[in-house]
């Protein structure tokens, strides 16, 4: 095996390793990011529900009930 072939094999192996590590890192960060986005959406929905509960179409409904309705439509 020539030096050029050995270098090529080593580079390909290290690239495959980097690709595998990158996939794992992206998967982990995507899960964290999705959790943060979901948490923000739920908090925002609850704040909106606080303003809507007991008014207009939501008369007689609690904040939790209104929040659940909003969550069903937005999540």
C-alpha cells in the first residue's frame, strides 16, 4: 500500500467517524431544541389562555381548559 493509499484510507475512516459523531450531536441538540420550543409554546399558550378565560367564546371555562384547547390547535 502506498503512502497515498494509506492516507486516503485514514482520511476516509476519520471522516466516517466525524460523520457518526456529528449525527449523534445533531440528534441530541435537536431533541433539546425541540423541548425548548415546545416549552415556550406551552407557556405562551397559557398566557393567552389567562387573558381569554371567562370572556367571549370562553365564558365559564377555566384557564386550564382554555389552555388545553389552544394546545390542541397549536401543537
